[in-house]
C-alpha cells in the first residue's frame, strides 16, 4: 500500500511540473515573443477592409489613441505611414448574417416571429515585423453583433492581454 501511495504522489508531482512548464496561456498565437516585445511603433494595414469597415476602424482608432485607450495601453506608438514602423498590423473583418431576438420576446408564443436579421463581425489582426515580413502574432476577436468597433477592440484587447502576460 505504501508503494501505491508514493507512486500516486510522484505522478501528481510530475503532472504539476508539466503544467507549470507550459508557460503562460495567451488568447492569441504568439509566433515570436522576443520580436513582439521589441515593437515600439506600428502602422495599420487596412487593405483587406471595405470602405465602411475602414470608416469604423478609424472611429475605433480615434478612441483607442486617447488616454486609457487600448493603443496607449499597448505602449506602442501608432504611425500613419508604415515606412519607419517596427511592425505592421494587418486588420481584416469577417462578416456573416445571423439572427437575434428582436426586443423583449418573452411574452410571445411564436418565438420565430420575434427574430431579426443581424450582422455578426469577427475582427482579425496579424502583427508582422515590417522589415522582415515575419509574423510575430495573430488573433481574432470574439463574435460581435452589429458592432465593428467592438470587434476591433476585442482583437486589440487580446493583443494587449498577451503582451502583459509576456512581460511578466
């Protein structure tokens, strides 16, 4: 019986060590942590966006550049031109049609009549080293309903969270 208890303890300790050695979990995919931590300036590559998506990104960026905005929390300076930026952040937006409840449908017997068509957005960002083109990081936001700015914010918030975890 003594041998059995010691074996179980050894297995438990090994699994704890393996779990601790996995490193910090990140919402996005960090391809090059050292390169990502060296970024000080960035520009936005918006070539994948429609005019309306670009307009919404500009609105998001205006608030993200303000004090306590996500861009200021990144501790990266956003440049208008990519020529001298350390990194390029390619922004894309996936949009699909979906349905959502219309108003308060709790008292309706036929729930299908209480549905409306909505636009579902999911933003994606890919951070590359501008000079080498090497991918440093990529992530996407969760799903947002009729809220492109929220989707952009979700993706950049994930980047911010991952940077904080890498700096620890």
